[in-house]
């Protein structure tokens, strides 16, 4: 109810204020909007997260249309569209992926939303005084991207998230369209940008670096520079360091265990996730004198990883007879 009232209040501002007043009145709301993006991380119900994401993004776009240079709003949109594609569209795409469907609407929706994130990312970079072409030029030098971004951006959460989610969106566009060689050429650039984020903050978003590098190494065959065994090692270390990040386990399943036919490893993760799913189901329902099982669930900031992990695991379990 409170969130609905806030949205209604914001819409009244958008409708009633003149363009001059919008620049003044909307100032505080860009900060509020960015900070509110962190609240979705605590959502415990996947259906609510899925249904609420796009309306929230459209609200952010409405505010951005009146304050296009605002970096907080732009990072909110980069983060929001990347999260929507990664956590929702790619989750829904799993069924089509496992059945090798040729024309997957879920895949196309993921590509669209990642593309939106990249476009907003380019606007964010422009507002910080550089273009994507500048990054391409410096990427030819060793540590060129890292040195350049150190000079252009700060190591605050906003700048780190702007670069991280842009790099994730760009990497995902490449992975979803591997036959487009023009896109594939951007793969080293995306990784260098992610390197900059993870060198500044190795524990970024509770295991995001480990999930990215694990998938990066495990998903590419050795002939294309990948290292599946290194990917496996990265995933296992990430799971050990962030035991409440269940999505790391599911990505380990998806990117290493299933492609490599590792039934024993799959059964071990399945056992854990079956227990986690039962605990999460119980946590969703109110009961008198109930206390949260923090030993398994951990901090609320892990919830978004957990609910998406369970949703992905449900689909994997549904198709497991065809996967091994």
C-alpha cells in the first residue's frame, strides 16, 4: 500500500509540475528511486518480484524523461533492465533452452531488456564525460580499461553498479547471440569492465563477481579460451564464501554440472536446494511465534538470489531426465 501511494504521489508530480519545477522537485526523488532499487533485493516472493519489476522501471523512465542527465536515475535503469533480463527473462527462457526451441520469445525479451540496459549505460557514461568508443580505444592497452575508469569514475556504489550492470548486460547479449561476430568482439571489453568493478570491490553484491567469472570460464569451450575446470573452482569457492547465495549453486548446475554430465555434483546441489526450497516455502507464510531460519536463509539481502534460484531449480528439476 505504501509503495502504491509513493508511485501515485510521484505521478502527480510528473503531471502537475512545469518542466522548470520538475528539475527542482525531482532532484530528491532520483536519490530515493536509486535507494529504493535496493529494496527489491529483499523480496521473498518471485511472482511479486516478476509482476512489480516492469511497472517500477516504467515509473523510473517517466522520471528520467524529465531529468535525463541524472546519474542516479540512469544507474537505476541500467540496474533494473539488466536485473529484469537476468533474473526474470533468462529464468523463463530456461524451458526453451532445455528443449532447444528455435524462436524463443523469452530469449528475445531478454535481448531487448539487456539492450535497454546497454543504451542507458551509454548515456550514463556520456554524462560522466566519456563515450563507449573511448573505452574501446583504451581497451587495446594492458590495464587500459582499469586505468581509464579509475580516472573517470569513483569507487562509490553508484559508479560501480553502473559499470557492473552495463558489463553484465553486454556479456549477456553476446552469450545470447554467439553467431553475431560484431557483438562477440566486445567480449574482452565487457570482462575488463567487470574486472574494474571486482578489483575495487571483490564482495560486490554478495557473490556477483564469483558468479560472473564462474559462468565466464565454464560457459566457453577451451578452444575459445574458456576453462571449465577453473569455472568449477570459482563456483565452489563462491558457494563456500556466500552459502546463502543459492543462485551461485544453480548457476553452477546450469553452466558446469549439467553441460559436463556431472550427476554426482548435481545430486549434491539438488539435495541442498530441496531443503532450501522447503525452508523458503515455510518462510513465506506467517505463523505465530515463528522465528526466521537465519542459518539457511541468512540476511534479507540474499532473498532476490534465493527466490530466483528456487524458480530456476524448479525448471531444471522438471527437465532433469532430459539433461543427463
